[in-house]
C-alpha cells in the first residue's frame, strides 16, 4: 500500500518514527518518506542511519500550520507521532503541552485537508482514556479532534483515524531503560510506586505493524486499540533483577494504579475484532452508512458486552516473568 506513495511522519525522529521508517524501507518502496520534527541534531543523527534516496528531512514544528502545509504537499499518508509525552513535564508546563498536543493536532488536520492527503493516523495512548493527568487529557482532546475531522473534510477529503496503545517497552524515558541503568549502577532493590501496579505492554515493532495494518483497515473515525498483554510491576522487577525485592516510593502525581484503553462508558460504541478493539465515533456526520463492523480488510467485528472495559488489571493476558525476560533481551 505504501509503494510509490509519499508518507509524512510528524515526530519522525522519535522512537516510533525511526522504527516505522525502518519498517517501511524494508517492506515497501515509497516515493518519499518525510520526517517532520524540530531538532536538527536528531535529524542529522537519523540521516546517518536512514539515507535512502526517498528520505526527506523537514525541520518544522507542529505548532506552525503554514510549515505543515508546505511539508504535506503531494503527500498521500500521514502518521502523526509528534507529541510532548512526559507526564511530569506536562503538569509543570501545561500550556506548552496543550500547544503541541492539541493545537498541533488541529494544525495536522488543517494541513491534511488543505493538501488533500488521503489518510491520516494519529498516535494516542492509554493515558487518554479517562485521563487523570494533563498529558492524557491533551491526547484525549487530540483523539476527539481527529475523529471529528472526518466531519469537516468532505466526501473526497482525507480520512482520519486514531491508534491508541499502552506502554512501549524500552521507549525513551520508560521504566525498562530506567531499571536497566539502575541495575548497571549496582542497585539491587528497584523503586516501585505501588506493588499492585499493572500496565499494558507493547513492543515498538508490534506498535508499528499495528499502525501499518490500520492504514489498510480504516474507514475514518475509528480509535483502534490492539489486544496486548499486561504486566505486573513486581513481575517486571523480578524479570530484570532476579528478585521481587523493591523500594516502595509511592504513586507519582498524575499516575494511575492501572490503565484503561476502552473505558466502560464507551462500551456501547465499541467493537471486538480478532486481535483488536475499535471505538467507533459517538457522533457521525460525514457518512451515515459506514459499517464499522466490517473493515476495509473484510474483518468482522462484534459489539462488546454492555459493561465491557479493557483494563490492564483485569486483562486476561498477563506476561509471565519468563516471557518478560525474553522480551527484555529482544528490546535491549
Ligand atoms: N512511548 C510510549 O510508551 C507511547 C505509548 C503510547 C503512545 N505513545 C505516543 O506515540 C507517539 C510517539 O511516541 P515516541 O515514543 O516515538 O515519542 P518520542 O520518542 O518522544 O518522539 C517524539 C517526537 O516528536 C517530535 N516533536 C516533539 N514536539 C514536536 C513539535 N512541537 N513539532 C514537531 N515535532 C515534535 C520530537 O522531535 P523534536 O524534539 O526534534 O521536535 C520526536 O521526533 C506520541 O504521540 C506518544 O504520545 C507513546
């Protein structure tokens, strides 16, 4: 689907962006792969690794709509990955997070409509479901903007969908590299915020492949949620340090004990497919007869039960300590 097509990735120098580019270069022959981000050093370093003739590096900020419009000229597909995503930084600098994650999202939408891009997928997070911190709240607002964008883009305009997933194993600033560095410094007891904490767990490769697949599935307006395992924090500690010994440091501001990807309140809009869920739009203006139960790949979904909730603590699939050990080796 990406052969001879032009694809733009906002936040293309980030963890997701680099893995996405690597995947596309391996499996497709794109006409152009455009990286859109602010920092020239990150782009310079990425160019040393990804220098295929189709690569283009655009310095630009998602807060700058004009720049986004010029970057999206003749582009077919957009992945919106740029975000400020550190929970404490967002609490301390709320307006900066709003400018990038919400105003930036609207700029991506406006630019995609102005340049008549074909399809856009925006990346979201479990923290956007029933948010308790500003980062999650900005991502929820962004999700709403992308879903609603289908209502203003016109019958022949771009289609917008969202991919929502949980913790990416080993991504910048996440717990696995943090624990690894503590163990390398000789610590034997790792810090734990709460012994019962659980998280959804996905590898970068799984995240990339899920996004690629959803470009094929999407009709516009879906929030795609992959079925992924959960991890208990003490199992993670044991898999990395060999013991369940830990130091309790208390839940941090803006942190939840468990995460949710499909809230119970959205159950009546949610569908279950073999390997994912879809939250369908609550209000649909742009095309009344979209059948979300059958996606563009022909996969069939069925409504979830009335009180269904996709919750990291009640997820039927948890990774074992042994499985976590293997995953740690893979992502090292
Ligand atoms: N990592 C996870 O665990 C996780 C989980 C669920 C969802 N997500 C979502 O997945 C997406 C990608 O995450 P990631 O882990 O790849 O993040 P990341 O490694 O922190 O990368 C973020 C990217 O966004 C760019 N960026 C930040 N502000 C920008 C702005 N104003 N204009 C243009 N570019 C900007 C950064 O480059 P510059 O600084 O050079 O601009 C960088 O390329 C995010 O939307 C995040 O919310 C991540």
